[in-house]
C-alpha cells in the first residue's frame, strides 16, 4: 500500500454497490403504508440527499400499463420528486432507481422516467446444498443459507441479500442445487423455506425450490415417480398444496431432470414433456411456475451441443402454460465464449428463458476479473433469424416476438458463504449486478452498466471510472483469449473447472468421452476444432438461415466461433492473413498481455481506492496474471505437439516445459 | 522441434568448440619429433583443409623473443604454410590457431601472424574434491577426476580435457578444491597426480595442487604447522622434493589460508607473508610457483570489501620472487558485477594475478546464459590509475606496467562430472573458451571472442552468428539487471547461491553478519546501499585517485556501482531523471525483458542448430526466464517494503505475493 490514501477508509466489500450514506435525513412521504413501502422510505431517508420525495400508489392508466413492477418518476430535483406505481414493489424499485442516479452522478434536473422490466421473473439459481443435512451436497460445502439455524434464528445477511437483489430488480431466487435432496420437500425443510420467504417478502423476492424428480420414491412414500402414475400426480399435487399453505406466494419449481445422472421422467419410459406437465399441473392452481431445464445430455453418439434442441424442439407448444424452458446461453455449458443455443427462437409457442451463469465457474472462479456483462449482452443481441432479421435472443425471450406473458431470465449464482464481500472477488459483484440490471432492461449496454457499478462500488472520480470500466469491458475477452480463443471450448482439467488440461484423457475409469477436452478440441496433425457442419455432427442445421449457412461455411463463419463449428487446418489463412496456428498463438498471448495491462491499470488506481479493497484486487490480479500465463503456455505447448509449427517469433516464449504443466496438480478450492 | 532440420545431426555438446572434421588428410611435416608435435600433426591431418603445413622448431631471434609459447605463422594458403616456434608447445598453439582461423571462416590468403601470450601461466582452478576419499568435499560431490580409478586406469576424458585447454592456450590446472584434504599430499594421492600429469604433459598443461596449510599437523606427522618452525619448513621442503620426484614439471601450490575457516599461518600468530614465504622457499629449488589467495576475510567490524587490501598491501615486495598473489576480480566474491579489487595496481613489487570465476556460481549455475567475456573484459580494461591514467588492470597484471616476469591469470572452473557437454549448459562452454582466449591475449575484445566461439561451436551462418553473439554480449548485463543492478550485491539465498533472498536474516544459529544479504544491501526506509565512502567504511580510500574521488562522490560515482559505494535515498534523482527507486525497478524489469528477448532470438535459430542442442538451450532459457521473473519480483517486492513507492506504472507487475516468495524453497542442485 503506497501513496496518499490515509483518508480512504478500509472497506471489506460487504456493502456491495449500496454504499450511499446521508446525514441529511431526507423528507419522504408515502400515500400508503406497507412493509415494502417502509423499506423504500427508510432507504431514501438514510441515503437520499436531494429534494423531498413522495411515494404514491396510483391506479392511473399510465402506471397500470407498466405492470406491478413498473414505476414513473417525475418532478424536479430542486423542488420535489414523485414516484408513482401501481404496487408497493414499483415504489421500492423507483426508490432504488433514484438512489442509483444520485450515486452515479447522473441526476437530472427534471425527472421524466418511466420504467418496467423486460422479464416478469428475474431469478437467481443457487447451486447450493440447501436441503441436505450436514456438509454433503455440492463440493461437500455447507449451505450458504445456514439452514441449521432455521427456522428459529434468521441469519442477519438474509436482509442484506434481499435488499441487494431488490436494488437491481431481482425478484426471485431458487434456494438450492439441482437436483435437490428429497428431504427438501419434507415439512422440516418447508418450514425453513417459509422462514426465508418471510424475510424476502417485503423485498419482493419469491422463493423457488429445485426438488428431486424422484422425491416421492426416494422418501419411500411411493414405489415410483412415474409422471403418468396417478399416485405420483396426486403426491405432487398434495405436496405443492402443502408448500403453498406455508408460503402463499411460493414461486414454483426449477427442475433438472435426466441430466448428468439426475432422475427424471425418462427413467420411467416417459418424456420431458410428461414430467414437466405433471408438475406444472400441480403448481397451476397456485399460479406456480415450472422452470424445466433444457440442460440435458447423455453419453451417446450425438454431439452434445445438439441434444437439448433434439429433445425439446419437437414438443414446442405441448407444454402447459405455466411451464418455461430454461436454456443456457450456449449449447454446451457456460464456456468463456459460446454461440447461442439453437433453442432460442426455435421454441415459438412454449416460452424459453435464458440461463446465465453469474458465478465464474469456468472463468477463474473467485480469482479472476471477468465481467460477464459482455457475455450476457452478446447473447441478448445475437440475431436468431427466427422471424427474419432482427429476431434477437432478447426479443425471442422477453415477449416481444412471440407474445409470451410468462417471461423470465435466470442467473446461476454461488455466493461464497465465508467471504465478507459475498462473491470472493469484489469485481465478481459486478456480474451479480449486471445480471439484475439486464434482467430489468435487456436494452441496457454492458458498458453503461459496468460504469454504473464502478461509480457505486468505488467512486465517481473520472480518472478511476473510465479506466476501470474499460478494464471490465475487456476482461472477459481476455479470459477467452488466454483460455479458449477462436471457438475452442472445454479444455479444462477433468477434476475441476479452473486450470487447463487440454491433454486430459481419462480422469478416472469410465470417464465419459464428452467430459474429456479432446472430445471438444479434436486436435490432430492436420488441424483443430469440432466439425459441426454437414460433414460432421451437423449441429449448424439447428440454427435458422442465414446463421446456419454462415456458421456452416468456413469462409463466412464468425472467427470467434471458428473452432466450435469447424475442424480447421493449422495452415488455414485467417482474415488477419495469419495462419490459424499463428492466430491461435496471438490470441493466447494477447490474453496474457491484457491481464498484465489490467494490473498496471489497477495499480495506478491506488489513490482512489481504500487500502483493503486495493490490495484485495491487486492480489487477485497477480493470481490472474499467473493463471493467464499458465493457460497460454499449457495450451500453446500442447497444441504445438500437433501443429508442429513454431510460436510466432515476436511473441513471448513459454518459460516452462509442457511436461511440467502436465504433471502439475492444483486444487482450485484450496 | 519444428522446421526443416532433419539434415542437422544431433550433437551433445561434448566436442565443445572443436568440431572440425576433414576427409582430406592434410599434408603436414615437422622438422622435429616429440609427443607434442605428434599431436599438432594429428590435429592438422584430421582437420585442416588447406595447403600443406610445415611445423618447424627454430632458434631465430624473431621466434625466441616470443618465449616458449609463442609462434609465427607465415606462407600462403594457396601454396604452403609454415608455423615456427622455439618450442614444441609453440607449434601446438600455432596448429590450433590455424584450425581456429579455418573454422571461423577468417583464413587470410597470406599469413603474417606473430603470437605470444599475455600471461605466462593461464590456469584453471578446480573447486573439486580431489584428495578426499568418497564423496566428501565440496557440496558432497564426488571428484570430476574419477580419482578412484587412478593410477591404474586413465579416464578417457583426460585427453579431451587437455586438448580443449591447449586449443585455447590454457597451460596449467589446479586439480582440487582449496583448501584440500591433508591426504592429498600422501604418496597414494601423489601417484594419482602423477598419472594425471603424464596425460597432460604432451598438451603442456602443468598440474598444481591446493594443499591444506596444516597438512603436516593434520596427518599427525608434526605437532604444529607454524611456518616459522624449522620442522615445519623442513617437512614442506621434503614434501615438495617428493612431489617433484614423481612430477618433474609439477607447477606448484595454490594456497587459501585463513579464509572462511581454513587453516593458515595466522593460527600460529604468524602472517600471510610468513606462510607464503615458507612454502615458496620449499618450491623455489624446483622453479615451483606459489599462488597465495588474497580471498581472506573475517567476521570482524571491518568492511569485508576492505580486508584483502589491508592484509596484503603492507607486505608488497616482501614476498619471495616465486610468490604471486591471487586476487578475485572484485573485492567481494564473483558477484554479477563488482568494481575491481583495489589490490590491482596497489601491489607494485609483488606480482598479482586475477582470479576469475568461469563457472556461474552466482549467475544461474548451469541454467542461465551469462557470457562472462564482458565481465573479464570490464575488469581488464578498468583503469586503476596506479601509475596515472592508462594503468589498466590488464597492464598491472600482465607485466606491462611493473615488469613482473611471473605473470598468471586464473579461472575457477567446476566441470560438471556427469554432463556430456562438460559444463551443464552449452553456452557455459563459452566462459571456459573466453577465459583461455583472454588469458592468451588480454587485448582481445569479448565480442570478437564470442563470435569466434559461436562460429566454432555452432555454425558460420551469419544469420546465426550475429544474433547469437549479440545475445551473448547482452547476457551478463541481463543477469545483473534482474539480479543485482546498480551495484547491489550478495542478495542470494543464504543456503545457496542460486535464488534471491534479500530478506534472509539467519540461515542457521550463529550465521555470520557478512553472510547475510542485509549486510550488503542495507535497505531501510530512507534508502539502500552500502556506504563505503568516508562517512561509512571508507573502502573507497583503497583506490587510487581519481577513482577514489569519483567512486566516493555520489554525484560522480559510476551508477553501475552506485549502491556498492553509497547508501542512497529512494528518491535520489538518477542521471536518467528517474528516482533511484524507479531506476531500480526499470533495471529489474529490463533484465526480464532481455531474457524473454533471448528466448525469441534462440527460437528463431532452430534451423541452424541440431535438434539436441536446440532443445537443450531452449529448455534452459525457459528456466532462465522463469528465474528472471522470480528475481525481479522478489527483489522489487521486498525493497518496496522499505521504499513504500509504487513500481512505475508502465512496468509489468509481479504476479506473485512477496510472502509466497519468502516461503518458497528451492534446491538448486536437485
């Protein structure tokens, strides 16, 4: 820690982007009273520094068309300000909007703001062991929710969690990993869920659960979980009724069935359609929603990238109206970059929701800066050509194109239970933030949201805001470059998703081919990449024209996806004029140089940041820089054994032998 | 290994710079016959590709003035060539000269070459456990000489070793570590020495030994080793007589006495002078030489850099005429860069010889490219001002200035017993080579010798010769930069001389202060460096004016030695305009960038080098690049805890935490 920073107080990041403080005790009045409105009043009273604010529940047409979550802000900052909404949550969102403008130095003189969300449901998916007793469950970690204390004691962070979500428009959360423990649906656990729901309710966060499809069987209450079995149908109906008795505004279920070994309707000779509709029927009387994940794949001959489409597309329109199909942004699994899933735009009658990953499972975990606003934006903005040009993923999912009323967007979040800053890395908070903001308004740019976040989380000093926003905007591309450029994917170590192991052959006996990097990179003496054109798996066929043709043609394929769709000769001439091999090396090296540049940028910011967060980020960037070199050297040296071509001579050389990297072990969770 | 190299045969480096081959069977005749002349004939017959060669022993004045080692080459390459000398070794050296011209593509049409050596004795010092039984001795390693086989079996490499030395003019070798085991002087070992001397004789390599000063006492033959004791004097006289019976041309002794715990005359209340003259008297009747090392220091209050001068200077002229004082090039101990020892030029009556280190004890051991020609040249060319301007170290040591006839130059070499390429790193051979070449002619430039070596060791292809010569010329400065720039010294790990440990405080209980890095760097909140001016240890006083004044004055001091002589504030403005702290960071980073550049240069050379040596050097450079980053980060991060200043923002940042480096352990000998 150096420089003149003694006036900057240490911060541990626990306040997230909600760091506003005011001694002014703002004048705030409301025309109605409710727990939610009380929260809105309190937030403004303690943070707002401007003119008096009125919070009004109104039933004007202008407000009603905005839906329950919408609001209008009018008035003048020098006189008075009026927030109007048809519901208490609209006022709450309006209050946070006002504070956001204040904290980002973007307050207008005259307010003329009309807001409503792009998606009805903006939901977090927690890959958490809630529902399991002890430390079983995902990665053997205990639950973030500290369920052992429930329902007797409510952890204090619940309120902070709900507040943070509400401040960015998130209005739902799935508490547990999918598929959950069968215990999750027993009364002991339902009481815990109720305790959580009660805390979240004033912040308008609905609680969802991800039950195990075989719960009635696993609990020993029935001999089967066959969705066409009357007893099973009745069991679920009763169970849902029971849940709603505890939690009248319970959100519904998120289901992962018949995927990666989880139970599901296929176990009983039934279809995803059968399973989903059975559960939807149980939820429907309570207006409960069923989110059915399309993340399904089996170790068969079919290209994994094709399986979700093959499974769901034929049943478009056959699902109940309270079913929404949850589709990961790309066809594989949250890789640093993927093309869009072909299911976007393909399902025209049954609604489809995007599943993003907020946590950086494949992007350096809690160690790297990888702002995912650009990933989210890239997906939203991609044209599916479903109904001709302009059929972006945004429009096919938010109701604009197919008129769906049931719209949702989800983000997988794995909060770090023992990190004061929630996410393990201060900059990982930005991914939570941007998910919420784009879920609210899918037309916002990733860059504007990054800037918003930087201003609130750190400072409005322009000498800080612009370089750091720029850094964030480049950060995910840097990860792509040093990990998996040009459409490469899933080169991760078989034992974890942190480091590179493009050579990994068999992690343990019986390790499935589609869990090995070689399944994806297909490197050989001639070239590299997965042929998904007509001469290969023909996954391109699942896209609408002209995407199908442009991806399927080596000459026209977006080079960012080149090796996703094509097996390309090492000597193939890229648009830059370089060979594929050289281009690959350039990307890998560029990723490293970018991270080094981020380090320089960050270190220059010392005087604008409190010492605690400055050192925290500096230290994380050192790890990231080290990891970037590790990735580059591992991949370049390994692929060089196939290409047998020299690394372009103006690029930095590896300073390690491939064999050392191949025998290095790392526990990323240590 | 990539590219079109299949025509380049693998080489293991064992041939050193002697790779010439000829199918021509050259015509060579000699006017006399001797084992040495036979060698010269055979070398030319098997390698020379030009005109017939005559080897003539002559007694012309022109040849006699060149001394026993000198020679004249005349004639024309298209007709015939004549090598003339007054002795067989002159012819041998002339033959190697001719071959060198051929192999470096520098043969003239008409020969007009007159050569004689700068120093009478050009000697290697082997820090070897010869004389010890088993694997005791230095670093617990067995002896390079494989003495257990002697005298019955002569290892084949002895001849190759002698030939390599003769080819570059080295004419003496000290077989063992100093101080040696007392067993060394027993008849069992003398017989082994004789076996070695017999092999070396035709190559005109004289054998020396480094006995333990206390040998008569340690062997139990006398109760004391007091040099003024008559019995002791007699013992040494008899012992020397015995040795010369076995080896009539035995060279003499190299003594390390009262240094680093070794025995010596001070143990008996006597002086170095007493000890040296006693042993010199024993050697004199046989024309034996006594080399007495000035590497003496004790853990007292006196600056270690001053001790040799204080000990020896007062006795100038009092030593016997067959004594020569062996002085390391710098005052401390073969650091990456040192100023010259103040003893050069100070001893005007008693001859002084330079002790260089050929092996890279402090420069990356067998892992780094660090061409020491520049180190040797820098020392030779430094003006001592002993007799006014122009009194270079070369002139004060080679007889030019003080008229000494006993002249010598030594190089510490530690050949790697189990490395086919002799030195562990192909480029380390160049340090052996340049030592020999500068010992022969101290006016040669380090650059011309590097080029000679490159041409012989690899190829005459200009696209290889010039970049690699350039790389070598920059290599030692790169080491200085990433290890110890601006006059820093001895920042090595206390347990070894490989990695950085500027923080090392106490390696083991009782560790001497002068074995700790902090003794040398003296870093504190104000600045860094050892004050050796009048306000400090006043070591500058030992230099002649104007060196004394220029080193002693912060404003005039050569910045390469700044922190050797001064404790300098972190914010001191350097000639570049930067602060000292920034300048330090720049040097450290520049060293790293240089090594990375060496990697690029080397990788471009693939098509000119056989695959075995290409990969060998490529692999070593990867280690060097890694070590360079390690050094830079360790030193910069550690010194930053004192300076509390930021690393200049345009420089690459560390990608590791200081604490990790401080807890890292490494066994450089593994």
